[in-house]
């Protein structure tokens, strides 16, 4: 497009962004499809499709045929000579004023974009519009590089296209198009680089923000102070006696009485055992006996002994029970020998249990229970006994299991019992722990027919306890009588942990005498919150001087951080107070 060619009035502009891979045909299609008269083509870096003078001319001719005014938006100096040779407007950005770059002269040398002869290059442009060829302002010097050609020429554009939408820009562009005179450009004038200005402005803002953040960190966030205070402590000890009582309801330090509770817990052990006992359920043997009394005293006195029914008589471990009573007169003696010549009346007797072994022979001598000088004898054999053996639970079966269960260690149970009591806030006097007599039950029970029996042993443990709070109060009060409570306090928070508590006398399960001894340390009273408040905004020397004056303080060390901080922060949360107590000997 030449400078004297009239530009039709513009109604607006279209902005088209070209991809690096777009072909020249694709670019022409986008231009022809634009809806506005002015078309701004935003080119990427190294747009290969427009690195040819032929493609530039094709683009110019297509724009003219479509009555479009093209402006190439690019900052690449290599494209400027090609655009100038084709008569295309160029602008650095969408806000810059478009202009046609200068076109260097044609010397006939090979093209800067191709090493082929100029004639071959021109042969490819036979279809280019003749008017466009004639209106090309200059020819290209192909012996120079594109960058050198662009930098070597800096003349005013023969034609101007306004990219803005305002009316003033449109009129200015029209006037510029009608003017055929060329005004030389003042080379002393320089266009400001607004991109660089905006970048410097952004960097300045970021720097200001960074400075503000640093100041906030340095003044508010980072400053910290640590105050390490070392104080002296003195040892104190306490010895006292307390009497436990299950009837007391509160600690009576004057009467030296502390409430106590007897706690119990049952340990139940169960084990199954085979039944080994036997019982003869056969018929019982029976017979009759007579008694003889060989007692010289009874013979001399003529005493007659009466043996009641139900008296047991035995032979070789076999026991029979008499069914009637008998009267026994004393027998005669020859010297010291009893003649057994005065029998009693005959009484029947039945075996204690069934069994054939009770069928004893005739003339068997029986011992009579409760009568050492009386014997019994049967003139006829006992008969009728028969065997019917059945397995039953024997007492020995139960006793064996009982002995095994009670011999099992109960340490784990008692420890668990003591732990449960401790969790209830009770102090366990372990020396009063006692285990009750085992209670044994068997199912089936002893004497019952069975092949197995389940034996259960229950042992009840009891122990005397007192409240931890009552003990702590009593010991702490004993310590308090040895210190100045306005200036000192007991250091230990758990006084009972070091206390030695023993039972010296126990007259009943709930009445006992406790002997208590304990040692601890007394330290100066220092309020960390008050120290922080006192140190706010103060220098290290002032903080050390103010805290060192407190009684019991041995040394004070103040550390400020970071290194530029000279005063303690005014925020108490930024101040740390560490108090270390040492014994008086140290």
C-alpha cells in the first residue's frame, strides 16, 4: 500500500494471533475472514511463514483485494525489511503507532532468505499484483543480513494506520494517507520504552512490599527473649504419725486421725478334675453278734454295761452297725485272764456299706466303738453282701485341685487390685494386704456319681487404704510449718512419690498407726507472668537488675534474638522464662 492511496474509513479493528506453525494460506484465510477494516496480526517470534518476501507480497495483495488494512505486530527487526519491501505496516505492540518500515535497495544478489538467484525468487511472484510491485518503495540489498538492513534504515513511514478506535485517530490516519509529502524524522527524538518502565515499576513495588515484610518480621515477629533464672532451694523434712479409722469422715490433723477404708476383692479360680472315688452300691451283709465284757473292775463291782443300738463294731476295717441294744454282764477272771464266759443277748448287725467283703466268717472278733473292754463275736457267718461298684467324686479329688489352685502365685492378681485402687485416688497400705481362707466348691459334689468334677476356689483379699489427698495435705502441712510461706513454696508437685509410709501397729483390719517420713525442697516464689510483664521493652541489664533483687535468686541470664534485638519484645508470648532450682549445698 502506497502513501498516496486512499484508506477507506475504519469502523474498528480485529486482532488475530498467529501461531508459529501457521502456513501463509492459513494466515490469508484469517485476514479475509476478519470482520473489520483494520486487521492487527500478532506474530510469534521466528514466524517462518513470513520470512519470505514472496509470502509478504502475497499477504499484501490478499489484504488489498479484501479491502483490509494489515498491521504486523512484531518486534523482530529481521522482518522489518521484508515488510517494508511488501508495503505492510508494522507496530511493536497494539498501543504503538503503525508504520511502514524502510525497504533497502535491490542489487540483484541472492535473497537473504534463500541462496537462489534473484530471478528465480522473482519467478515465484509472477502472480503478484503489478500495482503492488510498482508501489514498493525500495528494493532489497541481498548482500546484507536482514538485521543489518533493518538497523541501517530509519526513515519515516509513507503511510500511517491508527490502531485505536477513537475518531481522532481515524481522521489523522486519513490525512496522513492523503499527504504525499514526506517529513524527515527527527533523529534526536526517542520513544520511551514503556515495557521497561512497567517492569521497573513492578520491581519497585515488589521491593517495597519485601521491605515492609522484612520490617514487620524484624520488629514484630522475629524478636524473642529468653530469661534464665537460677534460684537456690533449701531441704526440708517431715516426720509424723497418723492413726487410721474407718469411722472418721475427714482428716483431723490435730487428733492425728486419717479416714481409712478396707477394700476387698475376690479371686476366683476354677479347674476340672477326673473323679477317682468308688462306691459299692451292692447289698449289705448282715448277721448277729453277742458281747463279752472283760473288765475286772466291772467284775468286782458287778456292773452291767448297756450297749445301745446303732453302735459300730468293726473287724479288719469293715464296720457293722448294731440294730438292737444289748446288756453285757462282766465275765469271770482266773487271775488276770478273762474267761469271756458271760455273753450278752444276741443282737443283729448290718454292714455299713454294701459289698461282698462284708460276708465275714463265723467266730470273728469285733471291736466295739466306745467300749474298750467289750468285744463282740458271731457264732454264724455274716452273709448277703454283694458288689456293685460305681465311680464317684472323692474328697481327695477336690483336695488335690484345691492345693494346686491355692499354690498358684497371686502376685499378678494383687498387683492388678492395687492398681485399680490407685486409679481411684487411694493410697494402698500394702503391708496390710491379707488373703482369706479358700472357699472350695465342687460340681458334682463329693460322693456324687460322676466321671469329672469342676472345682472352684474363691479367695478374698483385703487391704487397708487411705485417700491420696488426705496424705498429701497432712505431709504438705508438716512441711509448711518449716518454711516462710510468703516467700517460699514446696518444690515437689507429687509429695507422695518420695514419702516413706509404714504401718507400725494394726489392732484391727481398719485401725492402724502410720509412720510417715518425707524429704523435699523449698524454693523461692517466682511468678513467670509477672516477670514477663516486668521485662517488656526492657534492656538486658535492666531485666537482670530487677529480677536479681528478688530473694532466693542466684543468677539471671537474658538472651535476645535475632542479633539486632536490644530490648525484650512487648508481646509476653515472645518472652520465655526458665526457672532452675538448685539445692542450697550447690
